[in-house]
C-alpha cells in the first residue's frame, strides 16, 4: 500500500478556518483507523514518500498501529537525499523521528535534479503497491497526478479527505470502509 496527499498548507487551506491542530488530529485519526482496518484485512507493508503534510502524518499513523500489528512494515521512499532540508523545523523533527522508526528506506537519487524526481518516486511506490491511501481534495499537483495514475492502473484508492466532493476519488474500495473512517470528525 502507498500513501500520497497534499502538503499541510493545502490541507489547512481547504479546511476553511478550522483549527490547524484539530485538522491534523482528524487526518491522523482517520488514517490510523484506516490502517487498523486494512491491517486486519492482511495489509502489512506501507510505502511513504516522506513529504510534508499527509505523507508524514500517514507514516506517523502506521507507526502508531505497529504495536497491535507486529508484522507491519513502514518503508520510506525518498525521491532524493536531503528532501527534508527545507522543511519547517517541526516537520523536520517529525521526519527524523519517523526515519528512526522505519523498517527500510529507499532513496532514488543522490541529489535533487528536477521535479521529475517526485514523479519517479510516486510511480515507484505505485509500481509496488496494490492500494493507494490518499488525502486528495481535488486540487491539481503531484497528488492529483498520483491519484489519476493509480486510477488508470485500476488500483484501490481510499481517500480520507472529508470534503463531500472528494469522495468521488475513492475507487474500488468497500463503502463500509469509507463510512467507518469518515465517522471520525
């Protein structure tokens, strides 16, 4: 399973004035609930691109369920070395905490070359996943490209974004799973 999602500033902007901390808590709680339900179905390997925002929050959620599901593995897939260098300090700290707990890490390139590095990272994760868990509110960008690529591959897509319009981006996923996760508000 792979993760993709918006950076935190996009998530906060689409939350329309809600408390940022509360928005983050809801996203992490929904993702953690999804991880618990999916682990119970046999999913055990989670690929994370380690970008600010949803990626880091999703990785945190995976780490929080590992005690209850000992076979769970978190694999960090970085597009290039030093991707975190320009992160705000709070995201940088979270990045390093997560990296200390990952089961494996993969770095595609030694240094940043172009935005293509991110595209390559996202495709590599999809190449090794059967499902995509995302936070996608419909805005264009890398998350949109990854969601549409997963859809073209007929992968299962679980979108945990709570916006009514965002529900249409779920694909091949049991409605009961979506309903259970969206109960968290």
